C-alpha cells in the first residue's frame, strides 16, 4: 500500500519534485501521514531514510545531466534541488568518491544510468 502511494505506475513522483525542498515534513504531508509514521514506513519499505533516498535520487539525476547535457554546474545543482554547487559537490563526493567535474570529464557521453 505504501509503495503504491510513493510510486504511481512504477514512477516515483519524488523524481518530479527534485528541484523543490523535499524534507521529511513535505513528503509526509504529501501522503497525509505523520512525520514519524512516514519516516518509519519509508525506511522499512526502502531500506533507507527519506533524506538519504532523496540525496541518492538527486545525485543519479545530476549524473545523467552532467553526462548528457552541457548545462553548467550551477544549472545542474539547481535543477536537481541541491541548493548550491557546494551542496551538490558534497553529496556527489559522498556517493561517488569524486567531484561532479571529474565525473563529467571521465564519463562517456550518453551512457544511461539505471534509475534508483
């Protein structure tokens, strides 16, 4: 039931909102759940906290944009909802062990990454 509310037709609606603030409060409210219940249920169903899950989605989306577009680092950071290039860089390093510029330089163009 919870997965049906998060994923509509196999598509995570969270992906469509990456450029917006996506704190636990906003996510819980969107599903008409208390923050505590949402956090527990989300972690049980996805094996990750909501914050870590959203950060992972943002980095995966940034990877695709860095690879397949000529958008600036600032444009990618804003589009993915990081708020700043510094925030994108920190999240990117935590998840990939390299900064976004190095990823862009080394990544083959047009390689699609699997969805998270």
